[in-house]
C-alpha cells in the first residue's frame, strides 16, 4: 500500500519532528491515496500528485494521460488546531487553493473541506486524532480502519 509506505518514510525523514508535524504530512499522503483510489473506482481520469516540498500546494490534481498531464487545481492540506488553521490558511499564498483540514474542523463558510474533491472523485475525511493514529501505526490504521484504500481494479 503506497500510503503505508509513504507514511513510514515520513516517520523516518521527519523523525526529529513532533507527532503533529508528522501527522500533517501523513494526512497529505492519506488524502492523495484515498482520492486516487476513488477516482480509479469511479473511472475519473484526474489524479492527485505530490508537489515539490516548498510549494504552497501540497497536491496538484492533474488529468491522467499517456501524453500529457494538465494541472486542474492545487490543494493545501493543513492539520492542527483551529487557532493554527486560522492563522496559517489566511496567508495569501494559499488563495485560490482548495483547503483541506481535519474533518472535525471543516467549515464551508471559511472554505475549509475535510476532503480533496475534483471531477466527482474525493478523498475520505480524516480527523486530527486519526492522522496521529496513522503516524503511530500506518499498517494497522489502513488495514483495520474502514478508511482503508481499496485495491485498484486491473486495467
């Protein structure tokens, strides 16, 4: 499972970071993985892909094509307290991006969603506590949780 592998890498590459930071990085991988699984299941050609580390976007949603990928829109994923989200997501560099937050803090008036969505596909919501559980036990969380990503159908 790519999400499990990616979260394990986060735990290695961010070993000196606190759990909240690692949980935020893990949430990015979770949303990418569950969005892509839903897109495959629904026959949607768009895919969520990682951006470079210092980009204001955590994910780009692109069209899947053998010849080209065309950017559809960017996504910023922030996990933390409501106070942290309030100050962080107000930065102009996030203007125009889809903003994804823990499911208990989703707020349509602020433009905060609990999932990535595009072209009829969407990621699954993830709470702040669930993101921490994902960091602590990636395999157990993905296997034992109803949020586990389904296998992609053969093409």
